[in-house]
C-alpha cells in the first residue's frame, strides 16, 4: 500500500534535514570540556568574559543565577542558562572538586539555534 503523498513528502524532508544538519554539526569545532570556570557576581559578569571554552557562573550573594557560555559546537552563539529554581525552565548546578555539573542537558534551539545537544558533567561536554 503506497504512502500518503503528504506523508511521503514529510518523511523525505525530515530525512534530508537530518542528513544536512548532522553534516553541519560534524564540521563544527566540538569542545570536549570547558577549560575555564569563572564565578562572578551579577555586577562583575560581563560579556568580555565569554570566550570559547569558558563557563561563567553568575551568583547574587550565595544564590546561583545563571550559567553563561559560548555554544561549544563552535557556532559562537552565547547561551544563558537559568539556575534559579523559580524560573521555568531552570537547571540544577552541582559543584564537586572545582568542577561544575548542570542538569538536565542543554539543547541549543530557538531562533538562530544551531541544534547542539549536550550534558555538562564535571566541566566535560558529553554530546548527545
């Protein structure tokens, strides 16, 4: 039984998009870890600290507010991840022996998003 023509077209477009998208990501520079973790107050956290491979943690007193970084795929997009539990969505942060773990995973999507998807565990970038 032949597929509905619209379903066939949708399936073709979806598979083509996946092939192209994965090819684009493969050619980007993927970091394996954040080499530098900087913790700053809200006043001290400026965009000039956001360099490739740097994870900037922004605090207000003793409270974590944001994790900021350039997308580790190499696209250059700046990411701001909320660490405040009263924000939706938000991520949990864990510190251990000078390293940072964020949960859940980070998916860079939305307007202009590259589609990168990864976990940050002990400063390491675990690509999905």
